C-alpha cells in the first residue's frame, strides 16, 4: 500500500522544480562564460601570431628587394608584394584592382616606407591602430633582431587602447 502511494505521488509530479531550473541555468551560464573567454583568447593569440608572421614576411620581402636594388629608396607595399615573399593571406585586391597589404587586426593598416638614402637607407614598417599589448609583443620580438635598428610603440591619438608599431629594417644588414 505504501509503495502504491509513493508511485501515485511520482505520477503526479511532472516537470522540474524552480530550484532545479535555477541550478541548470547557473551551470549553463558558467559554462558559456568559460567557453567565450577561451575562444576570445584563442582568436587574439591567432591574430597576434599573424601580425608577427606578416612583419617577418615583409622583412624577407625587403631582403629580396635589396638583392636587386642598391637601397630601400623606392620600397613600398606594392614593391614588397611584387617580390612574392608575402603570402596571399596578407594581400587583397583593392577597389582599383591593385594589390594591397592587409593587416590581420580589424581596422588596422600596414605600410612599408623608405627612410634615409644610400648606405644609410632603411625600410620602415608601420602597423597602425593595433591593440597596445600586440604592439608591445612585436617590440619585444624585434628589439634585437639582426637587420632591425629599432622598434617602438606609440600611442594612437584617436584610440587610447590602440598603438602604432614602427620597425626600421637596415639596408646594410639586410638579413
């Protein structure tokens, strides 16, 4: 008889209690927050890695350019693209059909420009509007690399969380 009464109570109990629902929502919320942080971190690391690779490819392209030119006096993004040393992931076709370098970070730009002349010629690589921590990572990586004479971060005047990265690559060393 007692067993039948318990079975009847179980049959009458349908659905979940409010406590069970709250507990479920709390666990789901914690898991969602953890997953979001993981994926955001992974995406940032990937973009940071792409920035480093792009700068390395630009340095390599500059070295190839120097193999057939006396200095960096006419270096530009399009000249570096023409060397073939920059992978297609950093190149897109612009509105006028010209090939352009594209920085990995959204709303950021990359530019290669000549500085100096003759034996004191250098190529300046500038990444504008990148997150400050990425800029600092790039500075740390390129502080003492053979053909570079200096790298620095400067605060972006229009956005306090972003910076501009500048790196000078010397024509003398060239490797």
